C-alpha cells in the first residue's frame, strides 16, 4: 500500500514538472514541445534556422535582430554545430536596477549646453554603439560546439566563442541545486551571478542549440582566465 501511494505521488509530481516544462518552452513562455512519436519524447526542434527563429519573435528579440542587421552578421546565425545564447529585449533595455541591462551598464554621454557639462544616458538601441563593439558582443554569444543539459559538466568550464579576443571565453556548467540548470559565466567578478536560461535546449534546423537568456554575457579578464 505504501509503495502504491509513493508511486502515485511520484507520477503526480512528474506530470506537474512536464506541464511546467511545456509552459516554459513556450517563450511566452512559447508553445509547448511538439511530441515526436518516432523518438517517444517531446521534440525540442524549432523547425527553422536560428536567424529565422530570432526574426519570428520580435516581441523577444527585436533589439537583438536590429544589432545583427546593424553589423551585417546574419550569416553567423545560420551556422551548424554552434550553441547560441540569445539575449532577449530585457537583457538590453530593462530599467530594473537588479537586471543590470546592457544599456544601463553601458551608458553614453552627451554635452548639455544648458548645464554646461557631460550628461549620461542609457541608449535605446545597439546602433548607438560602434559597429565593431556590437559585432564582438554578438559573436561572444555564439559558442563553438554543441552544448546543452546532456553534455555539460557539473563543474565550471570555459568554452571558445566566435569572438576574436583572446579572452572571449564563455563559462558554462550544470549548477546542481534544487532546480538544476545550465549556468553561464558564474565566475568571481562577472557583473551578475548565476545567470540561467529562460528557455533552453532548443534545436535549430541548421543543427545548433539555442538557449534564450534574459541577461547579457560579459567577457572575463585575462586574470580571471588565469592567463599570463
């Protein structure tokens, strides 16, 4: 009798977790996974390229799309064998102090003639920054290789990105807590700790993984990488 009760309880918990996962995949959290009857598991395929996926969700990625078109790196978002970390609009323009959005952390200045001094302001578009800066930012969010829940280690590990700087490494691992999940750039000195995906493990038509994040990634320094 006890075994029966435990089994029933476990099944109820599993059903609840599956429902939650389906809601999260929705990106609104997006639509639920389509069931793959051949594999016998929910499908994580978005049935389009990463670039088309970005364009299909302007409610989430309009600022990211604008940045990609501004720098002309559309082809970088159609590659196979990559892991894309896609920042949502929140990562760029949130005004919540604890979010530490890109625009708030990278304010620009102008000279106010009336005040007679420089005044700082948060931009509303990535086109306010130099193209090379934006390009490197975008390429830093493309990790070389396929990485998701099934093959990431439980210890912080550095991975190469498509950005050119010698410090352009992303730190990823599975953080084991009550809700284990991929954790990005969780190293001492990063502007924000324990960044986890809003939605993860999506798979594009070109054969790359997509993790949707509501924060942006900042590069480590040479000392943080233990580089001489």
